[in-house]
C-alpha cells in the first residue's frame, strides 16, 4: 500500500512514519511506499528508508500534482500551530484551511478519474472546544460537546472536520477526524503553539535549563504522550466505519492533569533539583488563550477502539526520558539527570 | 448608511430590501443606499427605488471590487439551495463556501485599509442539524444542539457560521449567524430545495393546481413565514453584541408543524376542495433527505430579542393569501379561492 503523510517532517508526522515503517503493515496491508510532505525535509533515518519519498515545500503547492496520484491512505497532519495562527491570520487560513480543501479536492479528483477511495485520518485538536457566552464550557469536554472554538486554529480544525465529514458522506474519501490532545513531552525547541510550555516545563529542566511556566500551577489540561498519540492515529485509521461511529470528530484519550501534578511527577522521576528549575512568571497572552481551553477531556468513542490514556504523568515523563536515551543527543537533552 | 444584500434578487433578499426601504432606517441609521447583488436582477419595484443599486452576476466575481468599498452593514443571503448542492457538489462549494470566504476577505481587506468594521448578518439554516451515529437528533433542536449536518448545504452553512464567528472574534466584522427555519409559503415556482414541497402543497392548491407531497403526513418540520423570517434577520442585525449572546449561530423562531397540520390549516382557510388538490406520492430521494432533518426547533436566544413564531399555520396561509392579493398576479396565484 501507498501512504501519504502530510506534515511528515514534523515531530508527530516523523514519529508516525517511523512507527508505521517499523510495523510494516497497516489495516492488514503491507506498506510499500510512504510519501512525506512537509515544508522541511524529514529526519535522516526516514530518508534512509527505501520506502520513503520526501517532498519538501508547502502542501498547497503540491496538491495539483496529487490529483493524478492514488494513495491507499492519508494521514493529514500538516498544520500551522495555534500561536502562529493567532499572530498571522492569513497563514492559518492558507496552511490549515486552504491546504486541507486543496488536498481533499485532489483526492476527490483522483477518485473521479477512477482511483481508489483513500482512507484519511485528520489530526484535529482539542482546540475546537471553548466557552461561548451562550454555552459554558463543561469541566471535561466529550465527543459530543458543542465545539465553540476561541482561536483561529481551533476554528480551522473544526471547519476541516466538517468538510472531511461531508467529503466522506459523498464517498470521495473515507475520512476520520481525531482530536489530538496536547502532545507532551515534545522534544526539541519551543514552538509557536500557545501550549508549547506544557512540554517546556518538563523538557528544559531535564536538560538542566531553567523554564518559565506562564500559567498558574492550578491550570488543568488534557495531555497525551507522543507514543499514545501515534497509537490513536493508527487505531483510528484501522477502525471500520462502524467502529468509528458516525462522521463527527472523535476525541483521542487524554490524561487530565494540573501543572502542579506535572511538576510532582517530574520531581518523582528526576528529583527535587530538576523541578526547581521551573519558575512561574505569568504571561497574560498565553494565560488568556489557555483560560479558554478545557481543563480536561473524555474519550468514550476512542475507548471503544481500545485506546487508553496514560495512568499518570510520571509515565509520560519516563517515556520522554527513554526516548531521549535512545538518541545520540541524550547527554544534552537529559543533562540534569545524567 | 450603506447596506449590501447578497442574494438581493431572491425571494427573501428582495423582501428584506423592500422591508428595509419602507422602514427607511436600520439600527438607528438612515438607509441611504442598498446594493443588491444576485445572479439575476431584482424585481422592478426595487430597481425603481433611487436608493437601490443592483449588481448582477455571481457573488464570487464581485468580491474583488468589494475590497475597496465600505459598507455599514451586510445581509449575506446568497446561497445555492440544498437540492442543488446535493446534485452538484462543486456548485455548493463555490456558491456557499468560496463566495462567503471571498466576501469575508473583501470586508477584512477594506477594514485593514481603514474602512469601518461592517455589521454582517448571515442566513444560516436549520439544515446544520442532523443525526449522526454518535449523536442522536433530539426531537427539537435548540441553539446549543450539536450540529451534525447531513447535506453539503448544511455543512457549508455550518462552516460559514464558524468562519464568521472567527472573523468577528478577530474584529474584522461584527458578524451574526441566524439559522433560518424553512420559509413557507414561498411564492412562484418550485425551486431546487429539498424542502420546496412544504410551500408547494399550500401554494399550488390555492392556485387550483394539483400538488404532490413526497413525504408522509406525519412528517413534522420547523417553519417560518416570510414576514417573520425578515423580522428575524432585522432583529439580529439590530441586536447589540451582548444581546446576540456569544458568537455561535442562533436559531430563528419556528412553528413546528406536521404536514397534516399544514393541510388542516389550508382547509380551514381555503376549504376542503383546495385541500383535496394535494396528493401523497412518496419520493424516496426527498423523503430520505427530510428524514435527516429535525422535526422541530426551539429558539431561546431569539425569544430574548422579542422574536416569536406564528401561533398556528393558518396564520401563515393567511399571510400568503394577503401577500398575493396585493399583487397583479392575484387572480392566478389564488385561482382556487377567488
């Protein structure tokens, strides 16, 4: 089978590609080719795999060519992140809405020309939820909570969910929107996401670097580890239409934790000195965005697919440490505990 | 003040224009100019009004020019209807989604160049609601019911609601989405809407013409008369942001009636012989679409604006008859009762 992963050079996309290539199969088919599109090239280990073809550049510039290419499956992960979309409205519309629309139309054109109907998993986001004057935000957002996005990013994700549902209803694709929880701990540098600090307050202290938490320790948030997020995307791909249950977006499992719980877990795994590298310094812009996010989520439909959140945040910290240890950069990323 | 009405040549748009011109004011401002855009020219009485400027052609072809034109207010009613959008997927995307996006971007560009932020009322639809495998449709859909559109038309309306909410949040427009109930009785010929028969089973018998009802007499549906629909659009325009309550779409008031109630009302107003001109002949395509529509709606937010549905369907039949009597075509449209 031939797969397309948009955003395949990014953290989630590259990890998904690596996991799929290691499995070798997906939904019973043998993976023969994986096309990775992204604005930057994928990591070297992926480029070294003969099954991988990397295409570098904006997705929007690549969709015309996709009209004549048949894929068995697509993981559509390419996206500008929340902070970027708030700062640059046009960027968000182009990267998240226009690119998705052009991708869907390319897949539709290929089907109209006789190509196979591709299965498509879309990475939506818990950012579709928010409070609106007419509808308070519940303590935990569920699959059937009324979305009221409070960011352009959340709006664009929700709009894409509905477009994908309609293209699916019409038989142009077999689409499924999975709402990702905040993926923590992300490796590397902070990014433009307003949620970036959720990774930073774990990642930086483990590297012996001070980190600033811009919100109160009481802030609660739905999290998922990178590995569980990838498990979720694959399970959603492999589900039958009946198992996916309808066409609306599905929440992926979340561990609902407070910032203070995260830091307790960090201390438990890495010690008191590491925890003390986190300093609280309120950032009104970030705190304002986060205040409109749900404090937690449930994921009933995902549970029926056998998907579960981590039991506690210490598991997530430990997963990050284990991931780092496998890399040549371990000495740097885990400086504080080595 | 200068107003833009897209779809201003259509039934609802022309009636809205007529009502606004007769009032002479809107939200405390004097109406000096009304620009009507539509694929067909507006009726002659509107063209004869010195305040009216008609621009004929697809909205999408007109949006570039709108980037340098400042409007105080916009009623965005232009839309392909549900049946058309099911039959022609591209038409729906172009007429309902791309055109709205281009209009919003034109208004945004004008604001960016120093123009006044326009108030915008968008005619969304009760078609945003539907049953999904994960979420059953409630007996009555409320303002806060989770939308799960089952048509491309409903999907496109919902997507536009969310785009308008986000452009509003960003301060590019002051937008409000009002969900229209099925407008009955529409004059003229049947149109491509799957709901067209709801008007046909009243309009045709009154003209002495047989009409076919493609669904069971037990089918219930949320209706609104043309006059109440116009009242709703104007009240939503005139509401303050606080009165509108948030940024999510608002249901306009509905009279929830069964087809059999509609025919009882027709008989009550126009007699048994007129009612007998309606014949039941099931159309699976129409019945299938209608089966996914809600049987009724509530409108709590609209009620706070003082908006109410009709008390009974006989009022709606009588309004149609009174409207017809005022026109030179009365002899034809009311042939059965004159």
